[in-house]
């Protein structure tokens, strides 16, 4: 994909690798240094993501967020980011976000485009996924071009978790791309994928109903 600005001296790749290598035992280890390393890596990744988006989407309202570190560490930690995320429907708006989801066994990390799952569950209860499916189907048709960039548009993502909340989030994935631990792509490719995911997000949220 053309016209993507690569930001030198960013370490998103290194930050993701530090999280994958050190996160898994945080709820059982007493090593505070390990926890500080992971927190620093999340911060570094967020700064890098923000800089990449700011450079490639000048004037856009960019945001980045990540997991809270109070209480037990979640099985599937995350970083959430993007531009304006509100998608308007006839029955009201919902948010479409970009996430990094770290697989529970730390075998890799997923770059994901997905709606705000909690909003759907609050609105529709147990029927939320069936209500989401028509939108997900339509979005995947709109984003078929992402297959050319290694993204998958199916329901086969594996997050290595049996937690129902984690599975609900996985079931809401619109598109995703998996990076295997130990075989992470280059910093340049990761930055390109972030920009591609944000272009897809903006394509959806600006789509006319």
C-alpha cells in the first residue's frame, strides 16, 4: 500500500516482543522488575502507535489506550487505538476500534478490528452476537481488500482462552492478523499494518447507512 510514512527509531516491535516474553507469569511471580518491564513495554508501544497514526493521519483525532494494571493481570491483555470510532446506524451509534490482543498463552499477538463488545451486550443481552452478525458480514465485504495485506476475514482466530468474556470479544472480530511470537515481522511492516487497520476503521465509520 502506497503513501504510508514509516517513523524511524520507533520500537513497537520490541515492545510487543517484551510483552510476549514476560507477561504470562505475572499473576504468579513476585518479580516486580518483570511487571515494570511489561508496563514500560505497553507504554512504549502506545507511544509508538500514537506517533505512527499522528504522522499518517494529520489532523485526525488519534487515541490510544491499554489495559489497567490494578488487580490481577487479564488473560488476554490489550492495546486499543485508532481515530474517530463512532459508526452510526438507524438504531443508534456503536464504536469500531482497533486492538492488539495478546493470545492468552503468549504464543502471539493479534491486530484486530472489532466493535465495542460491551456496548452490544448491554444493549441486546444474550442476543448481541446475532444482532452484530449482519453488520460484521457487511463490513467484511467492504474490507475484502485487506486480504491482499495478510488480514483474515473469518471466525477462526484462536486466543487460547476459555473465558467467556474473552471468547465474546473474539466472536466480534471483523478482521484480524496474527503475528507469531518469535517470528514477528519487521518494525516497518508492523507500522504499515497499523496504518492499514486505521484506514479500514475510517472506511467503516464514514460509511453511509
